[in-house]
């Protein structure tokens, strides 16, 4: 077997070797660390992972490229499985309100928040949205992220804008090294015109929009913002069950601010993930564990909402809920592309161990997108998505927070980021 790329002398090679399914409980402790590791790729795929030297059946020739892992920590490419990547404008004007303690839902109810991004997104051309999202995607890649999820949801009742967002994500998926998985989320806010009759909008989503998105194969998942003053439990159930009929797997913004029973609903329907869960009930969390719903936790949003409340991550892990971690990158509740910062928050605020944190942004993040057989661990046959961190160990990356520790990013076997630059 030949090797096109070899990374050797790796001080800490974190493989995440194990079953291709979301990791829970004890399986979170063993992240498959190899000291003095070596990894070989042939084209897009991994062909060898081990300790010391390469075995003789791996053929090296003059075209084989070598990278040195001395003093470095190597992990699978990071997965950011919850973002609102494609949108127009920004909302720094909300900062003063936030500092005065005006709650997120009050800003939304007064016609700001998501509604103001809906306005900017509707007013943006395809090209403007593409260029803005590309810039963010470049930043994500620089932080070691090789696969993301991206939601629509800033067109809401303007279906053309919903489609425009999904098409931008689709084109970037083709043009950019980072892989993008799309989620349809017109159910992100109640449009002003349907304030007095939100069920009518739910009907439009179910009868008009979902079939068209499915027909154009524009999204793999469907998501709803299930929240007080936004979509109810019953409306969320109807939308997600309809989406599943059309082949879009359900996800849910669940119990982000008020404890509505979103976690329970996610368990009942069998959502692939329930996201946020800051206000989730004990029963909801237990039901998620029983039904293997992944808790996609977003501590950057807790930080930004300024309520001092974070999801009960320790409790979730202890009772067997699979946990993933994401940025929730969006212009309102979490304007950052920096997944490494989120990893530090998860460790320092939510008390996740370093092993749990790296699992949550690799194999469990992959599972949150249904991609656990292709990415999320460094094993023979898997895609060559790899991050080389300029850090002597995993703890160092979490502890030395707020900066970028990435040295090199490899996507599908190609070096796509090195020396602080994207390589085309
Ligand atoms: O995940 N909560 C709903 N959606 C986003 C925020 C979107 C926005 O404020 O623009 C979230 O927090
Ligand atoms: Fe979100």
C-alpha cells in the first residue's frame, strides 16, 4: 500500500479509536492516545495508524510528503455540528441592551434579534452571503474545524431567502475544503405576519416548504426553535415528523431558555440531537439517555446570553447521554467561529474532562451529523481529516485558552492550512 502523506514522531496521537457510534460513559475515558505515533494516508483515506516506525508494507516514494509531529498533539479534524453559518449583517447593536440585562427573548419579541438578521439576510445577495459565510468558514478551518453543520432560518416566511441560504451552503460545500451538512430551519422565529396565527405558518412549512426542500435535496436535517414565544412543543412535533416523512432527520433547539419539555420531545421523536438544553428537566435528560439522543451543548451561547446558566453537562454524561459540543456560531447568541474557545468553556465551566471534550468535538460531533462511519476518529479506512496542534498535550489546548493552537490542518489527505494560512 502506498502513502501520499505521512505524519511521524507524533508526541500525542489522539486517535479516538473505537466503535463508530456516539460514545457514552466509560467509552469516553479511552481516547486511544498513542505516544510517538505515526499515521499514513493514501489520497483521501487513512491507511495506517500506529506507534514508532511505519511497517514495510506501506510504500514510500519520491512523492510521499512527510510532516513532523515532534512536540505536537494530533487529533481528528474537529466537527462543529451546530452553526447558523449563512446570514447577513451583524448585531453588535444588541450589546448595550444585553449589558443592561434585557433578555434575549424580549429583544426577539420586540421585533429585534432573529428578526433583524432576517431583514439583513433578505436584503443580501447570494454573492454577499457567500462571501461573508466563506470568510467565517476560513476562520473555522484555521481553528481546526474540517466539517460543519449549517442551518437556514433567516428567511422564515420568505422561502426564497431560505433557499438562498441553503444554496449558499451547498455551493460552499463544493468550493471550500470544509464539508458542510445542511439543516432546514424556517421554524426559527414566528414571522410578524403570522403573529396572531402561527399555526398557519406551521402549515406552510409542512405543506409547501418541506416538500420543496426535500425535492431539491437541499438539506439532510430539519430543526425547530422550540421555545416560549416561538414554536410550541406541538408545533415542533408536527414540523419534525413531517420533515422525517420527507427524509430529513429531526434536530431540535430544545430548552435553551425556558424548560418547555424539548428534551422529552426530542426523546419521544428520536431526534438525532437535542441542542442547547440549558433549562432541560431531569426527566428529559433521562429520556434522552434511554433513546440515545445526542445532547449538542453550546456553552458559548450560555456565556453570551449572560444568564449565568449552563447545561448540566456532568449530569448528562454521568447518566449516559452522548454529548457533542458546538459553537452555535450565529450573529445573535454566539458570534464566534472559535471551537477551541468552546472546548475551553466546556472544560473550565462545565467541568468536562479533556477526554470528554475531545470526544464531543470529534466522534460525537460526527455522530451528531450521522457521519460517524466516515470521520471523527483516526482509523484505517476513515477520511484523512487531521489537525496538528502546536501543543505538547490535550490539556494544554484547553488550559491555554482563547488563542489558536493549530499548526496544520489536513482535509481529505491534503494540507489545507499551515503557517496561519489557507492553502489552496
Ligand atoms: O441557537 N435560538 C435560536 N437560534 C440561535 C440564535 C439565532 C440568533 O439569535 O440569530 C441559537 O441561539
Ligand atoms: Fe442555534
